[in-house]
């Protein structure tokens, strides 16, 4: 590699199954450009160190001076342990191994919270129009393997604050008779019913099972991607209703996030599921459930909701955090 560049960052978004690495050039003010990126399967490497070194072997450009790895799990002082992976690492030790001045670790939804406003407009879809209230917090949330959420404060400042949460584990609040029936079905199996129990890949399967039980039809043993495919194709009426309920419940959850966090600056929707069902989602009951708040409907006036269509947003956020470390 060539000499170190302070505006060249090594970043990664690391989950239990895949690790996505990239070299990004730029800064949070002017934006970031992806110079090189690669997705690696975690099971192919014994340790994160090995995966990161393998990625760097595929790159012969400018030496990044700082690094930030976004991980699916809590981040504190000392060793970082991923929630759904045997990988663990000590950031200062890994920085020395990789030849960067400094490496920091952040929670993946913290990175997405920072990266959402840095995402180009071409990689966003408007779900609900509006300008948002200047200076107010922004909520960033969405379903994937789980249900994540963070709040972005002072988004227009050079170094905005991101507060990651575990809101996906808050108690599910049903709206309407169908959702009450689903709650009872899931509570019989699991006891406590969180939002993530329904608003996730596995949650979509749970919704489908619950609706099949309610309709008195055998469950056809579909995976999450098969449920969405059957719903979009209209080949399974229970799948259609499951995906519709999924979108509606997400609207309720997102609206609650606005109310509880004062997020009148707007909402960004992320995660791996929504971009795959974009057309279905945009025609769903999401917006109706998002701002259907009786006396509080006015709270949502001029509040935008945008769907992140790229998987680069968390990497943009990681690069911004890496730049902050200077």
C-alpha cells in the first residue's frame, strides 16, 4: 500500500453471518466515496483479524489511517464480543495488526444512525414527505435479523450524537382485533412478546404462522424470503396478510419512536427487509398506522420518513466515526 491518508478510512459492518469491509475516502461534511469494498462470510474465517487481513490483501491503494468497525452487539471498554458470532477482538490490538493509527468499534445501529443523513438522495426513497423540525432528534430504525433503533441528535453539527437503543425488545402493542389475536398466539408460545418477535425475519414467519392458525389452514413451512415472495406474488392469502400486518405494525412502532424520543426531525428506515419489498411497503398501511394518533396527529405534521435503499449507510456512519477519532 501507499502512504497513510487521514481522509482514507477502513470500515466494516459485521454481523453474525457476513462481514462487509470497505475503504472509504472523504469526510462527513463533503461526503464519502467507496474506493473498494468486499463482503466476506464469517464462517470462512476463524477470527475477525483474519477476515480483515484477507480484505486488505485485495486492496493496493492508499493506506487508511483510521478504522471503525460497526458490530452487531453491545460495545464497551476492552474486548468487543459479537452477539451472534464467536468473533471477539480488542480494538487497539487489532489496529496494530492492521497497521492503522486507531481503530474504534461502535454498535451497528449507532453507525447506521450516524450514516443515514450522509446517504445520498439517490439511495433514499420518500415514504412520507416533509421537512422535519430543524434541530429535533431523528429516529433511525428498521427490521432485519432483529429490530434496531437509534436516535440522532444535533444532526447538523460537525459531530452529532447518536444514542443506540434496545427498543426492539420493548413490549409489542397490538392495534386491532387481528393483531390482538396474533399477540395471544405468540404469547402462548413465548410468554413475553417484544416488537422484534414480530418485526424481523423470524417475526415475519411467526406472523404467517399465527394467521394460518387463525384461518384454520395448515402452515406451509415458509422461510422469511418465501413469505415475502408469496405475498408480493399474491399466491398465498395468509402471506399477503402477514406482510401487510408487518408493515402496519412497523408504522405503529415508528410512530411510537417519534413520540417517545421527540424525533420531529424525521425518520429513516433501514434494515435488510424493506428494500426487498419496497413496492409492497409503499402501498401498505405503514403511513396510516404511523400517524394515526388521535389527539397527537398534529405532532406528525411535516415529518418526513425516508427508506434507505443501500447497504452502505452503516459504512458511511462508521467512516464518520473514524474521522471523529482524529
